[in-house]
C-alpha cells in the first residue's frame, strides 16, 4: 500500500510539474482563470460605470493608477500582470 501511494504521489508530482510545460497548457490555464473570474470583472466594470463621482474635480486631482488598481479584483490584477509579464518576455 505504501509503494502504491508513493507511485501515485510521483505521478501527481510529475503532472503538477508539467502543468504549464507547453504553450497550449498555459493558454488553457489563462482561459480557465478568465472564465472563473468573469463575473467579478463584470461587477467591477458595472461599478466603475455607475460611479458618477469618478469625474469630480477632487477625484480627478487625487487619481492614481495604483489607487484604482487597489480597488479592483486582486485576482484579475494578478492575472493581467502575469499575462503582461509573459507577453513581454516573449518579445525579442
């Protein structure tokens, strides 16, 4: 039984290590994340559209991209950062 569990563990470790071994798997992972987070993105976009105070003079003067990002869905922000990092590393 111990040997069987050890073999299963090795197989799972190999699968885990190769989960992003080719471009197709990486793209599929990105698609899966995007699909899971789609509802949160729509909610963020709706709240941004409905926020009429965003154009007030005080908000415009205090606006920074960091502030905007901190109020967004952190999973999506990390997703975009990772996607941009991947894209930028593939540019010759």
